[in-house]
C-alpha cells in the first residue's frame, strides 16, 4: 500500500511543474508567437516526416509527465488557447482535428506513436528506482521512441507511395 502512495507522490511531483511549464509555453509570447508555437514550428519538418505535425509532436514531448494529456495539448494548440481544454463532444473534437489538417494517415500515425513511444516520467522514475540505475530508464525511453519514430516514418512513406 505504501508503494502506491510513493508512486502517486512521484506523479504529483512531476505533474504539477509540468502543468506550469505547459501553461507558460502556451502563454508567453516571443515576437507575438507563443513559445509553444515556436517549438511546434521548429519540430514541424521532422513531424511531417513521421506523418504528423509540429503541434502533435510538441504535445507528445510536453506530455512526458502524463501521456493522457497529449490530446488536450493538441486541442489547446490548435485552438490557440492558453489553457488545456476538455471537450466532451466527439463531433467538436473531430471538426477541430480535421480543420487542422488531420487525415486518416495522421490519425493512424498518432495511434502508432501513442503505442510506441516513451513511457511517462513517473514510470521512468519507477524504473530507475526499481533497477537502481538510470541506464534502464534511459533505455526504456530511447528504444520505444526510436521504434515509434521509425514505424511512423515507414507508415508515412508506404502510405504516400500507395496514395
């Protein structure tokens, strides 16, 4: 039972600062553009290679503390809002994604990368704690991330060859 509290304590210790960072990135402007948008624009060429866009890749990176916030970060970015959003209506979510260029390929690659990318930071910290070595936590981050990137690039390439 105490182990569960320890896990939740680590989750809170990581999630709270992450929320602050996400809010700051979305609300601090440089040259009239939010830091979040600058990051997304920088990542866009590589994300396009993966069949994604810069906002999607930025959301995955910013969601390291808690993977379940990827979609709210994407929606916040697309809606140019400074806060995470919660939209209950699936039609509204669909319309936002489609109006921001999502296609079947985008959806497939988001699902593939969701399945095959780094675990959340709390899991990485738990791996380090259980193994006593950062090496295993780093490998747990790098191996699935590289696999996710490669499978998305491959899927994107095959899709573009066929269609």
